[in-house]
């Protein structure tokens, strides 16, 4: 039986252990291995592939990275299904964040002297993270400070850096959010949790929306919790927020915009609900989700007042030094114990389908889901 068949509502750890026993597979440590999607669909479309040779240098600017850990996210699940606002071409290797060590460099990459073999680096990529090795341009990677745990580095790169960049876009005159009213839409997700923790450090008045089963956990951060349905929180919060961060887009950002005070700022960081709420029927086309996503994104970028649309991949490519600076600072905070990123689960490559299924069911623990390609036991 498959990983998908082993999934049922219940305890996550018990399900994981049972599925891992069924799916355990030995992979040659000297071979390349990766999770791949050749056609869109459910978790059965995820296939573990193995190649005899690891990637080699093709361009003088290439670096070959032995991946220590990579992310498993809702974005991966939706791209696998073929329904997302930032689709990738097939065949698709999931995993948009990774941390690993350099095992080879091209001549130009070596000549620049920015990196050396054995150095730990992180990267944000469109795809390719759920693998044992990856080939990237050296200008697309950032150095991980010495002594930082690779999984912690992954959590920071995938959630905390985007959260900090989004907050900076809303910041007035580079001042902290002390005493500011900030609403985080979808506070229970990995990025939402990172945002709330960073806001706690700045002394903000934090408000968040989430399913009621998450309210007790989020209240531990000092957040005031509200249901997901905007109709249940707009009467209390309308016109009162200095900042709203919305990665969900439940109602085309209308409620988030309505929550702002006249001087407030809305930061749009995603459109997940456009795709996760199911098919949108239209007279001419079978499913209008792509059309709606394009329309809402265009509106947020150019036509909504007091609104900024944040695209993490674009930001990473356009301002890599800024991304790296935020990353180094957050690594410093982890080293001091000031912030403590949560890890939901660590899975080997053959267990990535299980994590996809758990994410789609909303059944993962709090934090970042991690693919550890060299792991051979349950963690």
C-alpha cells in the first residue's frame, strides 16, 4: 500500500511511524535522488527517483550543493495538483528552500572567492529542493553563518526572512511596531507564526485569524484571536489596524483593507485561499481560479490604496544582499535564543508524500515541515 493509503485522521506521529515502516527504501548514498512530479494530481503522483550520478558542473558559475534539508509546503502541494498562482513546469521537483554544503564549484565561482568547498549555504529556488544534490548559480546562494544548525537556517530562510521583509515594507520611518495594532491573517501557518513571534519582540498589539482549534496556542504569544470568517471579526477590527499582513486572500483582500485605519498599510503576501477553496465556475472557462488570482494580484499591486504586494521569490532575486542581511541577523537572534523556530516534522525523501497529505489535511504540528534527504529513520 502507498503512503497516501496509510493516512487517516488521528495522531500525526503514529501515522508517520506507520507510513515510514511501509515506505522505507534504501538509497545509494553516492547516487542522486529526488522527489518528482511528472503529471499533476494527488500524492500518488509524487515519485522517488534515483540517478547513478550526482549533478556536475555545466557552467563556470555553477556550484553543486549536497542538500542537508529542504522545505515541504502548501505551495508544493498545490503546484503538484496543478493549481497555484506561481506554477512550475513539469517535471517538477518540490522544495523551494534548501540548506546544504558546497561539494564542487565552477571556475568563475571559484575565482570570485565568495564560497569554498565544504561551506554551508542556503538558497531560495523555484523548485528542486527535495533532492540530495542540486546545481545552482553561485550568485543565487547565501552563506550560512558558522555554528547555525541547518534546520534552523532553513526555518529562518523559508519563513522568518519573508516575515521580516514584509514587516519592513509596512514600517514607518524605520521605527519598531511598539504599540501598533497589527493583524496577521492566517496566524497558525509557518509564516504566520514567524510574523507573530517577530511582532512580539517589537511590542506590537497582535491580532490574528485562524481556525478556533489554534486559538489557545496562538494566545500563548499574546495574540488576540479571531475566527477565519471576516464577517466575525470585521465588526470589531474595522478601521483600527495600523498594519495587516494577508497571505490568504479569503475575499480578494477586501476585509483586510477594511481593517486598516486611514494611515495603515496592507501587505499582501499570498493568495492561497483562491486555490484551496475549490473550483471557481465561470460561464466560459471550467475553472476561473487562475483568472481570479491574476486579477487580485494585479489589483493589489497597482490599484488598491495603502497596499503593497510582496513576492518573496522576486525580492530574493532582485535584492539578494538585503535578503542575506536579514538572514544573518535572524541567525544571530537564534544563536542568542531570542527566537525559536518550530519544526513540525522531519521526513526522508520517501516520506515527502506523507507530509503533502498531512499538510493538505491541516494535520501537521506547528512549524516548518522539513525534508531531510539523508535521514533513514523516523524523527
